């Protein structure tokens, strides 16, 4: 079995992306921007799970999910369990997703983002109290749009056939 050589630069890119996602979650969002804020950590974890599955997986998703729980001040494990489900679905659909262009990838990932957000909502509802509305589902749309933009820019940057080398 041929495995590509491991470069030190790819770890640096992964860590930089995950750090940027965590920092964007800390940005002082207000009003509609807060309601529409994409889940940057989920997006980064799923992106690297798709493109570097041998490096980013369940352990990273769990740790970053706990960090997201700590940042949002919610039940410990709420985001962590949902992120684990998202990583599982991404690994399950990985070969299929790599064949699609960014628009079709975003369309295929919309149900995954929705399921992760519903899981966050359900766990929070069972642990603490029911949500006040369905506003918690608004980030699904913005995360899907952001996925389309990121995948489109990277496809333009690296070329059409280097999708799995990101």
C-alpha cells in the first residue's frame, strides 16, 4: 500500500486552521451575526477529516468539542458528542464527497451539519432546558455557505485534481 510522504508543513497548516477556528468562535459576535455565526470549529474539523483522515479523527473532534463546550458555557460533552457524529459521517461519506465539486459537496454536507446541530440542540434540551426557538438551526445555513466558499477557493488555489492533497 502506497502512503504519501508526511511533511511537517501539513501539521502546521492543520494546527493553524484549528487555532483560527477556535479564535473565530471567540470573536465578539452580536445580534444577527451571532445567530448566523457558522460553527467554525466543526467546519475545520470536518474539513481536515475529509482531506487528512489519518491525522484528524475522533480524538481531535472530541477534544475540540469539549473546548467548544467550554467556550459556549454549555453542558460538558454537548458539542463533543455531536462533533463525533459529524466526524463519523464524514469518514463514512469521504470517498463520495471527494468526487464532488464544491457546490455538490456543500449540498451533501448540509444534512450532516443539520444533524450535528440537531444533536447539539437535543443534548442541551435533555440536559438543561428546551431551547427558546429554532434559532439554533440558523448556523447550519451559514456553515454550509462557508464550506462552499472555502472548498471553492481551495479548488481554485490548488487546482481541480488536487482535492485530497489539501
